[in-house]
């Protein structure tokens, strides 16, 4: 009888672990944020104290994520920077950052196809802490009349915080993220001292209001902090089959 009880417990634990490994376990579908029509975009030059990460002419400030000795290899044409899915994948800044203000403009092509997460998927990782998709992701996605789980739509802190509104512009039009990032801090023994915090203004609309992150963002499973220091900013070359999206006018201001 004792062996049977132990076996039952092991099997039950195995079922729990198996369920925890499904991406659907951390997807939230309702309620959907209200749709908001944003105001006009007014392009402006970066502030005088900004570090310009992309100005439409070169990608000198970037390297590949899987091999930081190699330069970024995305595609520049007419001042627009397009994800190169056939290249080396994710890219990240040469420089590492702690706290900062970030400005990023992005758009999906007017010809975009697919649905859900397979529709113009990318991401701005506010701190890259490893290879692949390791870090803290602000989701980039075509969320204009495109249904998906709401903690994975544009403006979400991926699978952690649903945006307060959905001001996404139609495919072919530029979207703007303005972000204030406060990096997590850690005690000398590696335990968390203060969590990461982020505020996101999306096309002039506040969508994340100084939220405290639960740890790095994950596709599967629950977040957990791991001690790290200053980190690069990463842009994702997502592996979905839809047409690649583009970026322009990226700059950052370091904060105390």
C-alpha cells in the first residue's frame, strides 16, 4: 500500500510538471484592453544627451546575440532597418545599460499575413541576460484587429502585464514606444533587492504604469529572478513565418 501511495504521488507530480511546461498555462485571453485611436506621430530628433542606437544609416551600435564578436546583420534600406530572419537572429547593443529612457519606432509591413502570434512578431528586450530570448521583453506584434492572448499583445510585458489599452496603428504605419526602465538590483548573495520596474507609453498612450516585473519574461513557466548586472538592449528576430517587421529612430538616455 505504501508503495502504491508513493507511486500515485509521483505520477500526480509528473502530471503537474507536464502541465506547467505548456505555453498555454501562462496565456491570458480576457478581458481585452480597450482600443484607443492614437494621435499623430510627430517625428523629432533625439535629445542632446541621447545615445543614438539607430539613425537609419548604420548598425554600428549592435552585435549579434549568439556571438557578440559578430556585427549585426539586419537589412538597412531607405533609412529603415528590417529584421533579417535568414541571418544570425536576435541582435543587441554593444553597450550595456542599467536605468534608462528608450525611444523605439517600429512597423509591420502593409502586406502582413498570418494571425495571432504569427503576425509581425518581434520584441524589445529591455535587458538581455543571455542567448536567445532570455531577458525582459516588451512585446512587438501587429495587434491591430488581430486576436491573441492579451498578455502577449503589443504593449505587453510578455506574459506578465497586459497593456492598459490597445493603441496599435494599422499595418504599414509606424508605432512608437517610449520606455522608462529601472533595472533590478541584487544583494551580495544574489538574492533580489529591488525588482525591475517599467513604464511604457505606446503611440502617446500610457499602457504600462511603473509595473514591477516578476522576473525575466518566459514563453513557458513562471518567472524567477537571477542576479545580473548592466545588460544590453536586445531586438528579437522572431521565428514565425510572417513578413519581417522594421525599426527606425532608436535612441536611449541613461538615467541615474
